[in-house]
């Protein structure tokens, strides 16, 4: 094709910036999965008997389940006996202060731009940093504690707030939910826990940063967020991994619970290693995220920017149980080179006058395959439910693909459901127009893509939106055809 | 400023321009007229560096430099501006944001400081008045949902902000009603300076009542068949393009004999 195609191809070869490996002594479980491994993980964490039982039930259920094949993704068989299910930096971080974090691990997070020193934090974000399977540091704990907000690693929550964990764990994503969530339920090692008490508006963004470091290790974290009546919280999640030739498994579960009048905003910028330009290596990202609007007038908003992973399989959903509750899903998913994404949402309307909004933006470049898969279900008793869905696809080049699978199950005649979809290509004319005004091809593509994603980016907290936009431009460099 | 010599251009499998000669000095306004399919828009787009054309022969010098060797953004940064016949929509990108990015790309190239939001807005407000533009156009996405007239006005507004040395107007009059045409023409006329050259591509003489050219060139079938003063446009209006085509056929026949 034209000269601009070549220019863009040349820009393609930028490397993944987070692909370094940290050299720390690891305490790992032997490869493979059996009941002993499940018991070992539970014992390492000094868990109460009920939790071990729950894990074992999950494990036994998992043995009876089959890996799902319905998604529009292709990958070789995963050998679940060849995965290491538990790895932790050896210096046990029983931390009294952040200064006790292993200096190597701390340097890793500094390199990633995640400061673990509270005094260095200016942006007012409290961070829980998870390195391989364990949480290494949580910042601003005391300050949040003054408001009664609990923000800590999942393991700590099990020790210090077992009644809350027991009450809500598995209440949104049961241990038998699906193959990957069930696997997670058996072997999850850590994650974040947040609890916002009644009528408290969390004064800062809560954030978890996940880092996979160890080789051949799966990361199975579990996040649980509970917002009591009238509470508000905005939660951010980020993640990176080293570049490795082997594929690595990531199977996380996130559960959100919003009680009466509570609001939870959950934002993700997913930047796992996507594999190289030939499609070698990269993270297999099989994630179950679900929120329950349990109370009346509650609201859950998922915002995701998915730029990494070789495979993304992810459907953050909302169960709209409380009357007048609101579920929102804003998504940008990008696939370049040989990345594949099958992602979307599930909005389950149970309560009356429940409302959901879905805005999905898929961007495919290179040989990338991008699928939107979304379910809108309006139950029989859900009078006056409303849904609006908008799925837009942007194609860059002619070797990629965009697919849309909307599922609608409407059992109540008063429902109002709207679905809009569009597919467009970045045109040579758009690029030429920008270049004629003095912008480089690269800037032109970034500008057009950011315009395409605008509705989603505006949902993100400011600094996060800037970061997301930068990531997107890195992901798409060299992709226009 | 601009010297086009024996320019031959292919688009697809067809030769569209077949030996164009043209010379424009700073401070001049030249009009290119011609029937549909004569190649006048192709000439404008080739000068701006559109990638769909292939130059097979000839040279274009801009301030003594080889314009054809420069990529489109370098031409723009060196002061070449084209007002598009069909301005392109960029959904979701705010018009002001786009223009600020463009202006700062030009300023960076010239080693000038980038303008901050305040400085940019005061510049923009002044230029908007020139074209009687509604300020809400600034916050709307680039050309999206603009009427035909608004799009054309937006092009000239961009030109007023970017202050090119060589401005090429590709059928800016098409799709404009008479009031909009007057406003656009007044905006362009206000930008006539001794340092700036303007090339107006148009099918109709009408625009030239308001942007009075120094030189008029008539393009037929990929060649300049006649050049003259502003009276030439009026003569064309009266006699139609057929008059010149007949002339050209006669000339060609004479040449053969």
C-alpha cells in the first residue's frame, strides 16, 4: 500500500517496557495441582479450617469441570500439572512498616512507577502491591483506618476480619461458577480486600498493582470489595509481567458487593505481557469479575482498558438485584500482532427499574482478533428495566478481525433494551488530513484512536486516563495498514 | 515561491496531469479553473502530498527546495496548507484540541515555544471573529455533524490559525450559499499579505468576484491551456469551457500540420 503504511509499520517495533525480571529468592510450591498443594497453600497462609474446606470443595468441583471452548480464541492445550501454584518472595513480608519490603521487590515497583513510600505519594492513591502470589505492601492503611475503611491484602483480611471474608467470599462468584473461577477458588494465594463502612466516602483512590515475576507460575489473586449502605469507593487495578517465551496463566476473581445507595467504581488498566510480534509467549488472562448491586439505588461501574495479554477472556458483570440499581460497563480492548480478546459483560437485571449501560470499544490491529460478547438478561420480575448497549469496533489494517456477539434474554415486557453497533476503519483520508495539518502519522493514529475511546477514557480517574492513553499508543505503534 | 515544471501525475491506471507548468510568487493569488475531471483537484492534492498519486515526471520547487521529496507533514510544517474539498471527520476529537496539536507541531518545527491553553484560546477567538464562526464549533468533534458550510468555514479558520505561507484552496466554494461564500472569501482576502501565496482551485468564476486573483490558469485534460489576468475568468464565465477546448483542438491540429 501507500507510504504511510510503511511509516506506521516501522513504528511497530517498540518493545514491551515492563518485561524485566526481578531476582529474588522464591519460596515456591512444587509444580502441579492436587489436594496436598491446596492444603499447602492454605497452611502457608495459616487459614482457618472453613476456608480450607471451601478451597477443597472448589478443587473437587474443578476436577469434574471442563475447560470452556465457546470463546472465540485459539490456544494450545494448557497443562495444569505443569504450573506452579504458589510462589512468594522468601523474606516473609510480615511488615510493620513499608521499609521492611525486600529492597529488590521495592525497586521493582519503583521501576514500574508504583511508589510504596507513602511520603512520596502525592496523587492520593492508596496502593496494595501484589508480587507473584503475595501482597507485599499496602500504603495509607492507618489513614484509611481512621475512617473505618479496611484496605489490606486478602490474606490479612482472612486473619483480621474473618467474619467479613466468610460472609462475602463466594457470594457473587460461587466456587462452582466456572472452570477458571473454580480453579482460582482452590488455589488463590492473595489479592486485595476493601471494606467501606456505612456512609463513608473513601477519600482517595484505592489501587492494587499486580506483578507476575516468577517463571512458570500462575497468578491467582482474589479481590473482594464491600461497600456498605451509602458508601462510595473508586478502585483501580494495574498489572504487568516480564517477557517470557512461555505462556503464563493468570486466573483471577474479583467480587464486588454494593449495599443500599452504595457506589463502587472499579477501573482496570490491564497491561500483562502480550507476547512477541510472532505471537510467542504472553499471559493467558482468564478472569472472572462480577459485582452485585445488592441494595436499592446501588451502583457499580466497571471501566476496563485491556491492552496486554496474549489472550483475554473476561466479562465483568453486574447482578442488579436491588430496585433502581445501576450497572455500567465501559471497555476499551486492543489487540495487535497475534493478541486475542474475547471480552464483554453480563448485565443481569433482577430488581425493578434497574438500569444498565454498556459501552464497548474494540480496536484490532496486526493479526489481532477482538470479540465483544455481552449478555443482557432481564428477569421476569424486573419491571421497568432498561439497557443501552453500544459496541464499536475500529479496524487498523486488513489482517485483523472484529466480532460482536450480543445476547439478549428478555423475560419482562416492560423492558427497554437498545443495542447499537458500528465497525469502522482508520482511513487513509483521516491520516492524510492530520498529516496535512502537520501531525506525524503516529500522532494522527493516536489522535484518531483516542477520539474513538473518548467515552471510556472519561470514566477513568485523571492520571489513569493519561496512562491508559499512553499505553494504547504503545500497543498500537506500527499498526496502521 | 512555488515553481511547477512539467508535472506528470498518475492516479490509479490513468495519467491525470500531463505536463503542468506553473509559477507563483509571494503575495500573489492564482486561480486554477477547469471543467470536471480536468485534474485541478489532483494538482492541489499532489502539492499537499496525498499518497494516492504517483508523480512520474517533472519537478516542484518550493522556496527552491524539492517539495515532492518531503512527506505531507513536513510540507505542512514548512507552511503549505490545503483547505480540503471534503474535510474529513475525526469522531471524538475536539476541534480545538486538534487545531492546538497542529499549531504546536508547526511551532515546534520552527523552534517556537508551544502555546498553552490560554494563549491558544485568545488567538483562536480573534480568528473566529474573522469568519463569523460560532464558538461552540470549537468544542465539537472535528467536522463531525458540521454542515457543509461549517466544514468549509472551519477549513479557512484553521488556515487563519496556522498562517501558512502557501495556501491551497481546493473548491472551497462548492456547497456554500452566497452569504457563507462572502464570509469565507472575506476571510481569505484578509489573509492576503506580501509574504503569502494563495492558490484557489475552483470550477466557477463566482468565488473570484470576492477573491480577486492576479493570475487565472485554465486546466483542461491535465494541462494548463491558457493563463491570463482576472478577465480570463469572466470570459470563461461567458463562453464556457467548450470555447477553450475547441481552441486547444485547433492548436493541436495546427501543431501536427
